[in-house]
């Protein structure tokens, strides 16, 4: 069950509002790698609208461009598990702002936030900060350039942020890696030579085995005497 504000609840009960979608994309500059956030919404004109930041839960005001830039968003499944959800976003191929962010910036794994805002039928003003319905990343970008009399499109396929839980860590256990975490951490200082070191244990000697499974030591026998 989703919690909504008292203002939204009152407007819903009065059947006096209309829903609009807000899209926030955080792309990257191809040359510098700096982030470039930009907003679109499913109505006419440019607006400054309050939204609830999904990371902090606080209301922030952002600028969103309209005039048909955001055409359609697929159904967003609301689940209570950790499965990865996919959402498709269709945008106008004719709008200069859409063309700029899709062709001029790097959208690979760009951050995506989708909000739902409820507007008053009388004032056409948002009655409460728009709530977040989806947080994820751009997975694929499909640009269809039409032939004469055909229809073109720009479709973003986005995966939910739960995909981060499926990623592996490429880091390795090394002294250099440990130093990045803490400059005074010497835990892996001898990791490259420890396999060649020899230790005497009773009457046995030899190199330390690094492939044998670790076993719990319950007792040691030296010269027939248990210790």
C-alpha cells in the first residue's frame, strides 16, 4: 500500500484532480563525464514542480519541459520483492530538447526517476509534491528514424535499481586494494609471498597450503603428547 499526502487523499476523494507523469533523467557529458540532469513531463509548457526525492524523502522543486516531449510510459508494476522491473518510455523524436539529451549526451546507465503528480482540475496546479513511482537506469536506447510518411520514435528501456544487487564486485584481494580502503591497513601486505613461506609444525615442514579447505583444529600431538 502506498502512503499519500493528506492533500492528495482529499483531492482523490473529491474526484477533483488529474494525473500527470514527470520524468527525471541524469545523463553524462561525453567529454567531461559530468552529470547532466533534465526533466520532462506529460503536458504542455514548461513547469517548476515539487517532487519527493526518493533518496531523502524530502520535497525538491525541479524544472520539467512539456509540449509533447513525453509521449507514453508503460505500466509500472508495484511489487514487494527484489525482482528487476523493466519500464519503457516513449519520447518525441521531433522535440529539440529530447534530441539534445538522447544524441548529445551519454545515456548508458543514466539515472531515471519517474514521478506521478496530481493536479487540481480547477487551478491546474499540483496539489502536493509528486511521488516517485520508479527509480532505475537506462538499459537500452532505441531511435527509429522514419522513412517518408512513417512514424519515428525514441524509446528508452529502463531497469529498476534492484539490478544493482546482481552486479559482481570486480575488485581483488590485494595490498593495493586494501590501501585504497585504509592507508594503514597492512592485512594483505604479504599476500604475494605467503604461499612460498615455510613453517615448521612439530616434525612437519613445508609450504603453507592455500587450496586445502580450512578445518577446525581440535588438538595437536607433539611427540605423542596431546596439547
